[in-house]
C-alpha cells in the first residue's frame, strides 16, 4: 500500500463551528482503516479542540498553528513531538502595543487561553438583540465554546505562550501589526469562523503549519509527495505549499484557492469526502 498522510484544518474544513458532517466522519474513519495517517492541523490552541473531534481518532494533532505538535494513533498515548513559544521580549512588546490601543486579544497556551480585558465587550458588540438566523445562532454557540476555555485578567505576563490572536479594532489593522512585528514573528490573517470578525494570528518566527507538516513527515518517514494538506484560510497557506498535494475547500479564501493544487467542494457539500475519494484515500 502506498501510505499517505493527510493534514486537516478544523474550522471551515473538517468542521463548521465544531460540527463535523457525517460524510467527513466517514471519510476520516475509512481512510485510517485503509492504513493512511491523519493529522489535525489547526490554529486553535490544544485546549480549544473539542473532545468530540478528538474522539474521532487521529494519528496526531498540530495546534496553535504549528507551535505544539503531538503524535499518537492506534491506541497509543500521545507523545510531544514539538513545542515552542514566543520570546519574552516579543510577548511583552505585543502586550504593551495592544493594551495601549485597547485591542482585544488572546494568549494561547497549550492548557489554557487568556483573554485581554477588552475581549468580552468586543464579542458582545458583534451580537446585540435576538436573532433566529441559524448562522448567527451557530456562531453564538461557538463563541460560548471559546469563552468556556478563556481565563480573564491574567495577561500581564505568561510563560509558554504559543500564539497571540488579535482583533482589528479602534482603527488598528492587520497591516499595521504586520509592519510593526513582521520582522520578528509570523503573521496570518484571522481564521476564526465568525462573520464580521477580522484580525490576525502571531506566532514565533519560522513557526507555521508548513513547518509543522515537514516535522511530522520526517518523524514518520513519509515522502513529501505522499502528504496531502486540506484547508480554507490564510494560515493554511504554508501547509498547502509544503504538501505534495495542497487542496483548498470550496469555501476557502480566494487567495488560498489561487495557490492550491486542487479545489474541492465546500465543507457543507461533502467537500472533504470528495477530496478523499479523488485522491484514493477511501
């Protein structure tokens, strides 16, 4: 068997607001039964990956955009493959920069996510009043899930911060943050699946999903041409570029579709399962 390894983003790819379509569940289970390896590769912190998703069974997890990598599978206990964090001087500069502008942000650690003082009011402003729109209701439930894993008022300084997530607010733009910190960090546009929310993700220099993919295939001894990456957002770009085959979802950012080797259907129309069938995984 020509074993392949698949790297799956979560939000907008494997799941929509933590809901995994039945077609995607079937495809993942069948691909592993066929002897292929499956890794979650997400921008979420490790603690923000829902248990329902993890219980599907994967051979490893890449979280915080590549800053924290675990390998497991076949009933084995997970083993830490890679773990890094932002330097103290960079983190302090980021904190002061955002606090001075009253910018909502989160600090991602493997075991918890810390919220800045302005984050709750930012989310409150996104949804005012009552709505029966199914999309809005799903987004509200997703925000509740996010807040369930948030600790507030502890952002003065923390060791072991894998990634910082910030929101565009009070005139602050992604481009402004990129100009200020792009020389010392990796920056990607926000991938949180909530309408009207804009911002970005900040990781240590050289830490991204593409670098994580390279570490994992080296660990398993699988050639690059047998690596398949599937995603939908800016932070999936390096993963798609480094894989033997990079696939964008039908609901992906247009810029990601332009660099992808292939584009499948949307997540709501069995796009993941269709890609698995096309590339011989199921």
